[in-house]
């Protein structure tokens, strides 16, 4: 990464983070997903009477998921099997906002031509744009993650008198699956923004095409979380490989002429 | 080495429009080259080809020996580019914009800051440096664009209509700045404009283009020599009509005391004046009227239209 690329990353990143209203609106959906929803789950589990049907359901769960009480088992399941899938949605939805305007936003502000006159190849500009969105979505993810564990663990201590231990899968999700899937989504959205004629067009294709497709893949991960951490690791690595390949090849067919059209 | 070389360059857009036809030019280091022509003549296309933003349909070009079609990023390192569509960020201040472009051109932070400050001073923008670009007037924006294009000390400066949309005073300021910067920093300037009067003030050589074809190129003297055989000498004088050698002077009376003579060389002037004075004439003023760039431009376009009409006539 050279100075020029990091200058673009800093500039794009500042463009969003300096705009407090935009940045705080970026945090609303993540906080809803990882703070409000889990709190509702945990309070409901606490208030739920002992139900034989739920006991039957828990009996067929893997032994590793079972804890000392039904409340703890269910809360543990929420933390370890439901929340990771919610958590994966955060960087994707965050990225869709910034990445969708990566190229077309510059085009609308008449700054794209100036950017293309910098001594960088198109691939380098593309990677810088992807990195800026990626860093922003990772920042929002980390803020959400910290908020989620702070709230969920506090609730667990108050309601159940104990901390909920996150499984090893969380580490794989945070360190590998989440960055890899976000990178795939961001690369596709930034590429779309290079083709689009307006920010609206780019956001629509991101929100209605790319994000639902990625979320469909994310949905599959909640099943995989139940199976095996090694499988999760393998799939995470596969996603990372796809992301790297996309990042390398996505700008292959683009030319200055096509970008400025 | 020539700073800019253009060899048989042609560009046809995907729509089928042929914007540039077989253009050949070369521009030496330190020249201020005026590339002149009406809107849609192919000036912007030429700049885009020279900066690697467009790829040529045929022919080739180079900037400081670098082919912009093959290595645009390297060509950008030696070029500063100001075009109408190359704007900067409204949400950043003038200084922040310059610091961003300095970093994008690989300048270390301290050096970029020092360079930005000196350019802002030279372009009379120091007072506005901490204001957001959104509050800048068109003239200030153009000056900041000039600072942005010069931030990395380019060898060649491409300016596409740098004074368009500016009032005459701001346009003159920008032109004087371009002139001053080119002279001080020894930069080669490729200036596209249709404002011929401004071009004549700052350019050292010219290329005139129309409908994608180069009509002529050369210094003002060369172009004058090529198109106009004679120059007009205007004389305000009294008591010259009785001069016996008046016919020899080829003097034509325009008004009461105003006369005109057609001359070929400046060396003819002293002899002519001497004849008038020796014949008892009183000379009040003598001015040599040489064809302006505008005259040259219209003479060239008329010539082209005439030859086109002739061709059509012959075809009929």
C-alpha cells in the first residue's frame, strides 16, 4: 500500500466519519441488530415458563451446546448461534452505504476525473476505495461487537447470575468470516458503483441485488455454526479466497474512458 | 527531448464521431503552447489523449517520453492537469484539498504542506485556505485547481479552458499567473482555449485546430508570415499631400490626417517616414498594425472554407 492509496482511504474514511449525522445513522441498524434484538431474546427466555416442547427441542441439540439450566442453554444458543449471523449482517449493510457511492459519488461531484489524474493505476484506486469502505464497516462492526457483549453479558449477570461464554466459533466469525464476507460484498458494490450512472442507481443495485444475495449466504452460516468450527473455518477461508480473487480481478475490464462515460 | 510529441493521432468515439484526424505536433520544453479552436474542435479530446484518459484510435503521443495510453499513471506523475470537469472536494477546505492531492502524488506530509502554502500564497488564496471549497467563487476554484495541478512540480501543465466562466478581470489574473508560473518554474504549458486575445498575451507558439484537423502551427511571426504578405502602417500626419514622392510611399489617405501604407518588412518604416518628413510633412503618430491571432485564425478558417467550397464546386 503506497502513500497515494492511503491518502484516498483516509479521505474517503473521513468523508463519512466526519459527518456525524451520517455516521450515527450508520450505527442505528447494527445497534438494533446486536443490542436491542438480543436483549429481547434474553429477557423473553428469562420470563419463559419451563416448557416440555422446548426441553424436547434442546434434547436434540449437540451436547456441547447444553448447559446447566434451560435458560442458560437457550441464552447460550442465542449468543453462539443466532448473534453471529446478526453480527455478519452489520459490515454488509454498513458497506452498502459508503461503497455504493465509491466511484459514482466522485463522478457526480466531478471529482473522479481529478482522482484519475493521480499517479495511480485503476486497480490501485479501486483497491483504495474498497479498503476505505472495508475499514469503515470493520469499525462499525467492532463498535457493535463491544456494545453487544457489554449489554448481553450485563443482562446475563443480572438475570442469571453468570456470564455467557462465547464459543470458539465467535473468534472465527470475527477474525475471518466477517471480514471475508464484507470484502466480497464491498468489492461487488464498489464495482457496481464504477458502472452506475448515479448514486441512487448504485445504491439500489447494492441494496436490492448484492446485499440480499450476500445475506442469503450469511443465513447458511447459522446452520454451519451448529455443525463444526472446522467447517466454519474452511468456509471462512474459502470466502477470503473469493474476496481476494474478486479484489484482484474486479477492475480488469475497466478503462478510464469507460469510468468517465 | 521534446516535452510533448504527437504523431498522426486520431480518435473516433464509439458513437462514430471522429474527434481528431491525423494530428501531428511537437512541443519543446519550456514552451507555452496555445492550442486554439472553437468548441468541439478536438482540443479537449487531445488533452484527454495526452493524459491517458482516452486511448487513441490511431497514432501515438508521448509526454516527457512516456506514452500516456500505456502508462497513464507515470504520465500523470509528470503532468499537471486542469480541465473543466476536474473539480475538487467541496466538503474539504482549500488547504485540505491540496494536502490530499499532495499525498496522492506521493509527497511527504511536510513537503506537501510547504508546497501547498507557497502555491496558495502565489495564487493569492492564503486568506481562503481554511474555508471549505463550497464557499469559493469560480475564479478562486480555478486558481486552486491551478495550485492542485502544480503541487507535484510537473514538467508539463495541461490547461483546458482555464478561464472559461470567469469574468474578464479574473480571467486576466489567471492568465498572468499561468504566464508567471511557466516562466519561473520552467514548465511546458499546453493551453487549450478559444479566447484568442488571452492566448496571444501568454503563449510562445500556437496550434490552430478545427473539426479535428490541425490548420497550422508556429509562432505568431511564423503564422503571420505564412498568411499575411503585408502589414499595415498607420500614420497620422499633416502636410503630406503635396509631397512629390507620395506615390513612391504607397500612402493611402483614410481620413483627413490619417494615412495607411502596406509594408512587407519593418525595415521599410524608417525610409518611408524619412521621405514624408523630408517632403515637409509633420508626423504626429506612427503605428504598425500586425495581424492579431484572431486575424490569423479567421484567415485560416476562411481559407479552409474556401478550399472546401472549391472542392464542392469542382465535384459538381
